[in-house]
C-alpha cells in the first residue's frame, strides 16, 4: 500500500517504492544505515526489488543476532551466510529462464513488473513498451553478450500533458526556448551546425561592496545617495 512520508522540511511524499522510502528515512544507527545502502545499491544496479532486498537483509541480521545470543561466533555465522549465498545463486541459475532480445512480450512483462510499484503504474503498459524500445535502441553486442548503457537514455520532463502522451524520441531532445516568436516551429531538410562555443550572451557580473566602520560614514553615504 502507499505510504505518506513527511520529511524534516515538511515536504510530503506518497509512495510505495522501497527505494524512495529508504532515501527519505533519517537514520543514525549503523545497521540501519547499512540497510539504506543496500536499498540504494539494489536500485542503482537493478532498478527494482529494493523492498525485497531490505526485508531479506533485515531478516539475515535478525537471525544473526539470535545466533550470537546463543554464543555462535560471528565468523562462523558469516561463513554460513556465504555458503547459503553460493547455494542460492546455484538454485537461481538453474531456474532462470533465458529471454531473447526479440521476445518483446517477455521483456515488457519484466518491465511491467518493475513499473507496478512506481508512481506511473497507471500507465504501466504504455511505459513498458517505451522502456523496452529505449533499451533495445542502445543495446550493443559486447563479447557475445548484449549490454545496454542506461546512461545513453535521457528522461526529459515536460509539464502539461498526460502520462499516456509520453513518447520515445530516437535522437536528441534539445530543450531551449525560442529566441523570437517569428522563428518557425518545424523545418524540413534542416542542417545541423556543431559548435564548440556557447550561443548564450554572457551577462556581466557586478560585485560591489561598501565597508562602513562608523556611523558618520553611514550618514555621509546616505547624503551622497540622495544627492545622486
């Protein structure tokens, strides 16, 4: 379910996304901070599953505390967790299902699952298609494996339209205000000039400072101002 969070500045956020909730929490305990870092790492690496990662890490810490109370040495607990991690990875590799980049339905199902916990879940089908198309656009074959540099995908936000009107632009979006209302809104067969210089006119900066050390100087300054 959605949670309402109120930050220390009074800002209100309504979300059920685990990563967002963890970012807004103001924690001081070292173990709690570690869980926040777990959520951040999961979100940066995968983009989903933050709630699962935090709950799993919390349970591992809870069980570790119970074992320590039974005088089990921390080194033994850590070694046991490492073996459990290796076994879990082995099981996951066995049940994993390979997906082809040409299987749009499977890819969209994956994207829809991730989007279902985000604020745009009301248009998850539309966004799932955009996400898959965008990732396929930047995917490259590296050493026999397909890899996609997500940094090549830019998100540009513009207010005034609905989520369903979001579109994928296979190119570049330059968000600049027109210099004159006389400029055309659409040009066919346009040419592009690549410049290594700024087009904006830089404004001159003024930095004035007045040092007043006595009341007499303040009175003199006020008199000069009125005279001007």
